[in-house]
């Protein structure tokens, strides 16, 4: 399958619709990209032909449902940043959205609710110390693997079965091709981070927003190219497996 890292998923859906739930190409890309050997001895197999399931996932005899989640947010429509992003030119806004709505800006998480509680998608969007930022989410996931506290500790623990599939943080990063956001297991944040998860971690002015969005766009571009290369023959299913230390 050919993965076009520059394809804007908005081009095939109606205005106002969410690519996560309405783009057929994004769904197919997810199914292809993540149907592969896990860091353990099992394979993750995804299907898009089951009614009412975005991605039906099977690992051995275990079934689950996964959903798509955007991990590159522009904050262009965020009320708290309304005055700041007003300084971004219309042409620039379109360039930002065109880049962030490509495959490098998406990932999958479990869609099933555990004990009727919020999913990872919902929790990271509602938590005011994360505000849907994926760099902060990834730091929470890193801390989860190292059994450290974070604002998402409770929800990540509810999905332990999912994170166990990747063995450790390195396994998670390599499986989902997130290497462009991690150096030697240290997350490379889109904005300066003091480790304290302060409330409302938004850019504070236009200059900080410009820096933030450039970092986000660079990550999406690099990850998209990594996905393309993987699909064009760079896959190494056996040698890329990560064993527990």
C-alpha cells in the first residue's frame, strides 16, 4: 500500500467533519500501518470491515477496538488563544491545517471504555494540564512505563493491557514511528517544559505560538516521511522487535 504523507484528509470529507471518524483514507492508512508484529511474539491485526467498529483489533485470542486520534493540534479555534492566533495570516492558517491533517498527525488508542470511565482520547483532551498536546501525552506514557506519576496516570493504568503490548516505552515509540519526538527516551517537547505539568499549557503570545506550531509541523512532516519509507520497504518486522530488559 502507498502512504502519501502529504495527503490532506479534509479533501475527501465534508466541511466540518472530523477526519478521525469520516476519512476513509485515514482509516485504511491506520489499518495498514499498525497491522504488524508487536515487540512481543504476537502480531497486531486490524480490520475495517466490522460494523460499528472503527478498527477491530486482534492480538492472538484477544479482541479490542481502536479509534483514531489527532496528535497535532493547531489551537487555531481554541477560545483561550483567540487573540493570539488572530495574528496568524489566513494563508498561514491554511498551510498549518493542510500539514497537520496528514497521516503524520494521527495515532490510534483503545476505544472501549473501562468500567464506564473516560478513554485516553477523552482524558487527554479534557485534562487542563495536557490540553490535547501530544508531547505532554507522550511524556505521561513514558512515565507510565517507568511507573511514575503524571496527570494521565489513572487513565493510562486502566489501559495497561494495551501498553503491555509494546513491552516498554522504546517499544511503544518504535511501533508507532514516534522517533522524531524522542531522543534517547527523552521526549522533545513542542514548548519548554519544566516537568511540572502546569495548568493550561498553551502558547502565551504570538512568538511562542509560532515556535510551537513550527515544532508541531516539523514533527508531522518527519513522521509522515518515516511512515512512507516504512511502507516502501523499510520494514524490519523481526529485527525491530524490542525485548524487555
